[in-house]
């Protein structure tokens, strides 16, 4: 089904329509047909790819969109611009491997139920000079022209040169060149989230106080020297980190209530850890190693960052369950045994975390299973 | 003669060593990365926890014990974070978890 083609010198479009004109046409425009290119039977999608953290999701989105989106596509072309002259042979080689990977991913995403979609991958611009966004636009436009493609899907982290951010100018130029351009709505890695946030004086005071207390505790003395150096250290720490460490406004009453409930939660967690540890020790030492690992997914009824982090860490701490990935409140958990799976989906830990952060009433809510989430992987 | 105090320390240490060994055995016996992460990170929490508890008992009440408890707190924060980082990296790389269908007992 999938076909790998390698193209060189896509700058040479003399046998086809002029690059600078006549490309303002609807999706899947007929230009290629007009100038004797391959016959266009349906709409095709061009996806430029490069090594990026969002590439996997972009591929998934492209395939899903092509199969069941508003605009269906007959073919998806994944192309990787890689210039040997600019980036070197190694980069071209890695781009080739990347395309192999993309092809495998697309195959995975297609599954076996849709043979109608053609997936093609191509390495382009190997012998071209690729410097500016304009060069890339020209190259991509040339490829699109030759293959009768009118729509472009961009990976939000697409950056073939791996140097300057290319996407905004590329998006604008492609749009200006008459393509229908979309940026894949995929989740970006956390590193793109804003680290520095607005903060209030309360956060500064809280952080400085915590640092000061910790300093004195570790130092173990209240001598004048320690009091002074501690104050200086706490001041520096709080000045540098007060807008990063703490999120949200400080409400002393709620904070104290949470700390108190955390103190109730800790023995419960410890108890769970001990019980589960014994169960795992039994499994590990059992001669026939009776494990039945399975990945389960569920949406936890906890919100915001700190509760989700607490729940994720508690799940990992409890033997037999290991948090693999968390997106907002969607948990992907690797479970080692049937028993661990049952405990997880019964939601004991989740209720406990809700109790810590939202109070007693919230703890009485249903667990994942009672919410109709059976932990299936199809969610 | 072993006093009650020493017996408590010894029992805690023995428990810590036991779970440490379980972690090592699990690491060797488990079939794939995820299950090994279970063994290595989990039994370790109790293994190191009991060992630290033994240390706390030896120190008696006072500042060193507080520090021991702090150590435990940090272990309980960093340990699952590391396990999560490793398994998430593995999942991002597309490593499929081992299941019982993947084959029999590899001893």
C-alpha cells in the first residue's frame, strides 16, 4: 500500500506550471492535470515532517483526518525536506529513517479496515539549497504541484533545519502560495508551557517561609549565623523561583486544611504500600511468576496539576501499578496483576486524593469503574 | 543478649533487606521494561523505607530522626517520578508491554 519515493531537485518545475502563479485554487486543485502531471482523482494531503516531539501525534491526526475528517483525502504524502548540501549526509540519512518510522506509524494508525487511503513518503530537496522559509515553500510547493496536492498539514513543531523557528513564516508563505494550510491540533510537549506565571506576594512569602524553615531544620541550630544565612538563602530562592514553584493564589485556610488531610492520607498511603508490597513480593518470589500485565486507561475525577500529580505518584508508589502517561486527567497505567488492576479501578487511591484536595464530600464520589470506565484501551 | 530496642532495629533492617532482595530478584525475573520498573521501584520503597525506619529508631527522638523522615518523604516523591519518567520514555519510544500472550514462562 505504502510507497516510498525519493525525489531530487524539485526546484526544477520548468515542465510544469509556474510556481508564482495559478496556485490560488481550491483543495486538490487541478493544476497538475492541466499541465500533464499525474491524473488527480481525489484530494491529497501534504504533511512535511521532521524530527519533533509532536510528530507521532501529527501523523495520527493526519491519518485520522484523512479517513474520517470533514475533508476526506485519498492520499497522504509525508515528505521530509533534507538538504545534503546544507545539513550534511547524516541528516539526510536520519530523515530517511524518520520517513520509515512515519510509514510504520501511519500503517499502525490505518489498521486493517481502510485500504482506501494511500500513504506515500518522500525525501525531498536532497540536492537543493534550503535556507529560508521561502526555499522550503518553493520546495514543498513544487512537490505539491507535481503530485496534485492542494492541502498542507503542518506539525506544530515542524523544524527541518533544527535551528530557527520556521513554522510561522512557513505557514504564512504556504497560505500566500494558495494552499489550504492547517496546523495539526496536537498536544505539545510540556516544555512549551509557560514556566513563569503571574504570582502574588502570598506565594513569595509562602515559598520564602518554607525555604527558611527547611534551611533551619536541616541546619539544626538557631544561632544568629544560621538565622542570617538562612534568611539570605530563603530570600534568594524565593526571589528566583516564586513565580515558578507555586501556582494559583495562596489561601492559608485551605492550605492548612489540605495539609491536615494530607496527614490523614499519608498513613493510608503507607498502609496501601505495605499491603501491595507484600502482594508483589509474593508474585516475584512465586516459582511460576504469576503476573498478568496489562495497560489500562481511565479518566480520573481529579482536576488541576497538583492533585493529578499526587494521584499519579501515589499510583506509581503502590506496587503493581505504574503510571505510564498522564494527559490532563487521562491516566495510562501499567498494571502487573489482576488484583492490582481491580484495586486501581475501584478507585480507593483516587477517592483518597479527592479527600485531600477537595474535602470529605468529594471523597464519596464513584471510582473509575462505577463511572463506567472499565479501563479498556479503546477510550 | 538482645534488648527489645535492638530487636526492633534488627527486625526493621531485616525487612528492609528482604524487600531490597525482592526488588533485585524481580528485576532479574520480570520479562520486560515495565514489569521490571514495577519490581525495581516498588519493593524499593518499602525496602529503603524500613531501612530508614531502622536508622530512625537508632537515632532516637531528635533532629536526625526528623531528617530521616524527610529523606523518606523525598524518596517517596522522587522514586515514582523516576519510574514514571522511565516508563513514559519507553512508551513514547513505542515499546509494547509484555502480556501473557507473548509467551510462556521465561524462568
